[in-house]
C-alpha cells in the first residue's frame, strides 16, 4: 500500500466516496484502483480481527486492481463499478475463496465458479475483497457463529450486528468494504442494515439470480445488497439485476404524488416511532401523498412464524446429510431447528405456505391503493450479545419475502444511546426503482447518517 493511501486524509476520501464516487474517481484516473483496493485491504488488516467481519480475504484483489489500472492506462474504458472493493457473504461462491455458509465442517470448500451475482460485479470491474461472517447455515439473527467466531456491531462491539448477513453489514458500516452482497430469507439483509446503520436492499423476487448461493430456503431466499447509502445500493443492484426479471433499476417514474401508506398500530420504541415520523415528513417534502395504513388482515407475527417453519423444513432438506450425521459438528441449536423442520407433517407445511399465499394476496390488494409502505425495519435497535435475541426481530421484514416484494432499510438517525435507527420502504413487485428513489429522497431530506468508519 502506498503511504498516500495509508494516510488518514486519503483513506477518508476513498472510503467516504462510497460506490458511486469511488468508481467515478477510478474511471477518471483521480484514484487508482490499486490504491482503492489497498486502502480497504489495509483497513481489514488493521480492524478486521476487532470486528470479526471477514472469514477470508482475497490474495487476488490487488492483482485485479492493478489489471484495471493497466487497462485504463492503455485507453480501455472501465465498467460502471470500476475499482469498487466489495465483500461477499460466505454462502455465495467466489472463485479462489472458500464457501462454508458459516458451517464448520464445510471450512475450506472452494468453488470452481463464481456465483452469478459475483460474476456480474466482476463484469462491472468491481473487485471482490473477501468473504464475510454469517450465522451458521444462514439460520440465525445475531451472527454469533459457533465455528468462526462472533461478528460485532461497529457502533458498539459488545452488541450484535444482526443476522444472518451481519458480517456484510458490519464490513460496510465500518468502512472495510464499499458494498457487500448478502442473502435475505426473512430479513437477513435488512435487519443487519438497520442494526449497523447502513442501507440494505432486498429486491423483487427473482430479479437477482441465486445461482451460486448455498440456499437455506429456496422458497424465500433472495440475494440483497448492502452499502453506505441508498444510491450506492442502487448502483450495485443495477449491475447485477436480471434484465428479464420485470424489474427496472433506473428512474422510470417521478416520486411526486406517490401514495405512501404509513403503517400504524405497531409496538415499537418511541425513538423508532419518531424516526418513522421524520421519514414520513421527508417523503411529504418530496411531494408524496401520505396516509395511515394499518395492514388490516395481515398478522405480521404469524407470517414470520410461517416463514420460519418453511425455512426450517427446507433447510432440513438442504442439509440432510449434516443433520443425519452425528459427527457433522453442526451446533446443537441448528440441529434442533432442522430436526424440527424435518419432523413436520406435510399438512402443516402446506398450511404455512397457504398462510404466506394469503398474506401475499392481501399485500397485492393493498398495493392497489398505495404505492409504498413505510414502517420500521425492526421493533428494536441492536442489542447486546448477553441479552436474549428478541423473537420478533423479523416481524416487520418477513412479509416482504412472503410477497416477493422489494424492500429497503435505510438509516434514519441514532438513538439516545448512539445506536442506529432503521426504517423500511416496501413496494409492489417490480417497483424496485420506486423504492430506491424514495430512499434517496429520504436521505436527501433527512441528511445522510454515515456509519462509524472505524479509525478513519
């Protein structure tokens, strides 16, 4: 790493630029891709063990960045995400790096090809930095992994970053990656984004191909994006979305006069309710039409429980070999959850699927009268590892997985204890651009709440 990149002013400029600013600087030759990647690798080396966010770091990242600089010097154009260093959750394949999905016995399993989302980011000239920590088998909500260690929240190290994509959120929030990929089954991208104070986007179902993802629940899993800002999430999504999915990544309609249903009747802390009120006012300032919405007929907790049951049953099939082997080394908690799913009668699974289908129909009906829903991402802020995990963490996120709908968590300030407050925007299937546009408008009005880039 050059001395210039190692210095604080240079590091702050590179990390603070985010995805869009850094890619523009690299394409213009103002920052070399090698300096950008070296800066992030240096930060991982200095702070990675403190956070436990990374499980593996690529030894090819610097070479990939140097290749981009040579191409630029030869007059070749670079891609939209040129030189942007990104991280990848450990259940997505990256050539040359192991994929364990947080499962100890799979440590050291190296894939032969990239997950398609990773391949598309490489095609946009972004540079993979490494693999991030996660809950075992993507089943969990604290990222306290029994095999690979605890990932910590950069706002408060004794607190959870959320799960199961906690390593990706912590890496982005701490300035160890410009963006990261995660997976979201019942909220596993958006919950960590809320707890860590960054943006997390789960798109319309099917808009990001899941090839190369070690699944937990094929019915519910989606690949999502985490970044420091909504605009950066949008840029990564644009690079990896499937153009044939029916979603549109660019700005196609004005936010003006979009109908926003502000969800009422939720039991949340007063500071979270205040964050919702501020966000609603920001949308009102963007000429949206606001109205209260009570989600009548949709029991969010029941939807979450039905989704959890399906994830347990489908996860039991995915990991049947590990479940049947007493010596596989999977944790007792995972073994019990998968065994519970495996033991369920087909009729009970069918009932859970029917409940999710009914919720989807109810949401489709609701989106005939509103364009966006505004609600908290989580009922609470991040909590200490020493505290029991609240059972309702995913109550406000799971319904978007059930409906296959785009959902965005964005930072809306800090609590009186200095913990991030996350709010969520959800829209009908295919309206990804509207969700992202609304999120950008909120950031424009509320101000951007940069996460704690540790020791920059």
